[in-house]
């Protein structure tokens, strides 16, 4: 058994096998060194703060591949300026290695304009600010859509929803200020339907019902009647109805008279105008009525007739012609049966019993 192992033929085959294995390993490493450029390293050049065009030219000269990645726009740096390179400048890499460049873009990243047309201006402004658009001038335009956003302008041109603009772009907006009043209606009789639509739209009105005589929808038909008529005044946005035909208005005189009887009411101007006055009824507040007690009826008392007391009469006796002595004065204070004085009787409207006269006293001094 051992003799067979140490046979020269066996040993020769073993040596040949080991040599082939070692040779394969050596060839493999040589191929890897050649394929990977082992030992051939290139320092990464410093291209930070250079423009992208200069950086690419330098990398091409050194034999390095590159990839460009746009970062968020930073207004502190120039457009297309290299902000960063990976691997870092000074690192040694093999020939053909790919390096990555981070470059400042030319401007902000583009965003889509939101659909805020015909929306309330307050909500539209808020939405535009959220996506990063700045509002410049606000232009007010007469429109029946008051306070609605009508158009978006970028550098003087209208922008449709969905268009892409650089972020933080300044845009102008057109907002409706309300309809105009008392606009004269244009005359479109004799024009084609297509021409009439353009004239009505230009005059800030809207096309209402369009009735074709033949029942078709030919835009080349001639307008022979309109309502309201030309010269009337209406507010902006009112509709104008049209009647069209392939015939001329002169050929449709009977039809026009029939429409006049329907849409042109004659007003009798001989009657005096009716005046309407507004009556404002203001609430009146009355004080509560306090009932007063009924007056008591008093029974009239009978009136007592007043009697006048006669003054005492003093008589001056005449002196006697024959004698020098005077008679004593006598005052009649007492009454006598022979001499009585009648008192003044007072009469009243009512019949009252007569009172007896008082007796006079005669005082003799």
C-alpha cells in the first residue's frame, strides 16, 4: 500500500496537479489586478464651488466618471454651481470610478398650478401660497362672479391649471369686482350666429336661447330678431335670446311682427304715472290707562236765605218853637205793638217760607 503511494508516477501526477492549481490561482489574481487596475489610483480633484461645465471637463481629463444630482435650489449660490462631491476631494480612487456631484439648480423646482379658477379669492390665495406661488398684483375686473378668481397671469400671459411654474414664482391674479350696471345692448340683427356670439361676449353679455327657423344649428344663419332689443340697458351677464334663419330679416317681416306682439309690450303713456310711497309704520308705545274712580254725586244742600239786620234808626227830635227845653232822645231798640218795621224780604229762585220779622227793642235813655 505504502509502496504504491511512493511510486514515482503517483508523485509526478501529484506535483503536476499542485502546479496547475498554483498556476490557476496566480492567473486569477493577475486577471483581477488587470481588470480592477490594482495599484493604479487617482486622487479625486476638488471641483466644489466650480460651475458644472468646468467640473465635468476636469473629471473627463482625469478619467473619472460622474453623476450629477440636483439639490434644492439655494439662492445663496450661483445656478449650476457644484455644492458637494462624493468621494470627498483628495480621496484616491481607481481609474474609471464614478463620482457623484451635487449641483445647485438654475432655479426653484417646478410645481403644478392648482385649479383655483372660479373659486372664492380668499381660498384661492391660500391654496396658491401653500404650493409656493407668490401673489403679486391683484387686478379687479367687472364680472358677475364677484370676489371669484377669474385668471392667473405669469409674466403677462394667462396660465392654465396644471401648468408647471418654478416654485416661488410671482404671479398676478384677476378677481371679479361684480357686474356692471346699465350696459347698452348691442344690435346683432343682420349678423351671423357666429358673429353675434362674438359681439355679445365682447359686450359682456351671454348668449341665451338660439332658435333656428329650420331647426338646425348652422352658425352661418342670419339673426333676424333678438330679445332684449338693441338700445335697452341691462346688467352685465344678462342673456340675449336670438332667432336665426337663412332668410333675410326683410323676408321674415310677418314673423318679426308676431315676435313683437309677444316680446315688445306697448305701454300706454297717456295714463299718469303711478306713484308708490313707502309707509314706515313705527311701533307706538302708549302708557297704560289707569281707570279713574267715578265722581261721587253729592246731594245739594238747601240754601239758607240771608236776612239783613236793619240798622237802628236814630231820630233827632225837632226843637219846639215855643219852649226852650228839649225832649229826651229816644232810641227804638225795643219793639212795641203800636210801631213795627217791616224787614226787607229776600226772595230766592226757589220758593221758601217767609220768615217772621224780628222784634225791635226800644231803649229810652
